[in-house]
C-alpha cells in the first residue's frame, strides 16, 4: 500500500469504507477507549469536529480494547456510550487492534509513516495521527496530548 487512500476499513457495523472517501480532507485518526483515563478527550475531539468539519476536517475514531481491556462491548454499545456521554457525531469504526500480529493494516501504515522502529508501537489509547489533505501522515501525538493542544496544527492544514 503506497497511500492512506488505498486502505479499506470497516465501519462499526462491519461495512467496508474506503479511505479514498476522505481524499482532500484533513484527518485526525485516533484509537479510543470508553473506560480509560483519557476518555474525556472525546469532549475535546467533538468540539474540534464541530468547529472545523465544514472546513474539511474529519475525525476517524477506531475503538481499541488492547490496553487494559478498556473498551468492552460491541460497536453499538461503544457508539451509544460516546453519543450519550460526549455527544459525538464523528465517524466511528469497528473495534480494531493497533499492535501485534492482528494490527489493522491502516495502523501498520500510520505507525510506519510516523515513528519508524523506535516509536512504532502504539503505547496507549488516544494516540492521534494527523493526515493532511494530500494523504500525508504529518504528525503523531501521544495519548496525553489533549485535542485542544493540537488545534493549531489542524488549523495550519485547513
């Protein structure tokens, strides 16, 4: 795979979604969890989404249960939690693995683009990848980086 747009991912219902659908958009791709100390970041993510969506910004939410089993439940349960507690309206995908032999291929690509060998593994929930309008992975942010702290980076790409 040469481009982020070559990947097919699954939405929370299991349907194929082409990453090519997001060509020309600025993307923030996040592995999330519903029972994590960073879970309140959903609020900041939603605020950014509402602020920048009409300018071509999308947040792609990939729930992950690999870290301390902090994302129990199926896609519907996860979505209901996020929507009722944080009012999320951005796209949520099927629960994935971000490390190990069953890593979602998109995440293998993201990690290779930002991190090389030294920082390739995802350390925890809410690791964020920023992708420009041309599909280049331009930044990776640690789980502790709050969404509002990367707003300037997003504005520069919009």
